């Protein structure tokens, strides 16, 4: 037999606390306990979206790192596959990487392996309901690059805006910021400091330091051994640093050895750098293995450096 409606209403009023004005009072939470989704949101996370190089390794997409602070994603670089890697990470349970929330990126430099995903990052999230213009920070040349990308896709943008697709009018737009060393961005979740690194003949190449309430994260970008890393890290929580294998280097032709030693950091050099930067965790990315394995590469460093070292893989979360 079904209970009379009046009885049901009485029962509900007993179960639901109500204010004098008849409104439902907000549910109290034990302040010491947060539901799991809040814990994930609160802690700063470092997600390796892509750990690759120009080598077309199918297991390593182009360089891109997400720092998630208070549930908001801040990207460093936009290598090929960045948007789909963010979607994959979200699908695996990482909170904060919904594609429509990707609206800010800090580019280290304009090498194609770090920027081939930029058109994707500018345009795909827009078609997936991002309404804010994307903010792109980076060295000189970023304004021209983003302008040219929009020009290249002018037909697409026009059709999506005016061809009957229920698209929004703003999410395709770009705010490009050409920056130099110093604090380049700040909000209630994070302070972002750019610093110059030494990437061969590039006139401007940047690394980034992220200060959040619970972590300091430094991302090297592409660089040869650079003193700025030591100054910026200073016992930071996480140092994400590029590297090439010192053993693999020996097998490279002389003209490539000349190039790599000017543009990138060997495992031996990184070990020396890390011993002075003293990160709580050193994550290797943008690894050039040349026939060595992750384990070999880590050993090349730990044979000279006593701290924690991990060879990063795509979709790793730290
Ligand atoms: Zn690179
Ligand atoms: Zn580069």
C-alpha cells in the first residue's frame, strides 16, 4: 500500500533540516574531511601530457605538461596530441583536464615539436564549448604565430561561426602575450615566473616556475645546462627537466654531437645541476635515449646524484 502524500511530506521535513525562513540549510561538512574529489582538486598535480621530442615515438606525444592547481589546468607547451592527451588523462580520473577548461598555455620556445599542437589547443576546445579566448604566453614571435594560425584556419572559423553550427562567438579568440623573465602571470591559484634558459641559437627560450599554495614546480623547457635552473628550483618540490643520454651521445655523429651539446642537457650535466638545485623529485622528460632505456637513463643520473629521479612517461601524474 502506498503511504498518503501528507505522511510522506512530514517524513521529508523531518529528514531535511530547514531554516526559519523555510529554506533548506546548507549541509555541514566535517572540516577535517574532504570528499575525494576535493582532495584531488586541492593538491597541485603535475601531469605529463607528452614527454616526446621531434622523434615520432608513438608512445611519446609532443612535449606538454599540465600543472593543475585548485582544479585548474595551466599548460606548458603544446606538442602534437596535447588536447587528446588531456582528454585521456581526464578519462583516467585526473580532475581538471576537461578539454573545454584548457584556456591558458605557457610556451617555452617556438620549436615545432613544442608548438605543433597549438592550433589544436586554440581551436578544438572551442568546438567543445570553451567560451573564453585562450591565453598564450611565450617569447617574442608568439603574437605572429597565433595570428598566422588563425589566418590559416580562417575558413574553418568562418564556417563554424556563420554556417549554422551552434558555436560560441568567443572561444576561438587568442590573447597572445610576449613575455620575458619575471613574474608573468598570477591568480588565486598560482604565480608563474618565467626565466631565460640557453637553447643554442634561440634568441629567447624560457623555463617556468609555478608557485602554488602547496608546491613549487619548475619546468626546464629545452635547454643546455643552465645555471638559472639551480636559482629557480632551490629545493623545489618538482623539477621537470629535459635530458639526453650521455652513453647514447657517444654513438651520435660528430655534427649531431655538436648540435646536442649546444641545445640540450646530458644526463651527467643534469646530475651535477640537480645536486645543487636539490629538487625533492626530478622528473626526466623530452628524453633523447638513442638506444638506451628509461632505466639506463635514470642510472646515468643516479650514479652521480643521490636524489629521487623518475624517467617520465606520457600521462604520468605526480
Ligand atoms: Zn624540443
Ligand atoms: Zn627546442
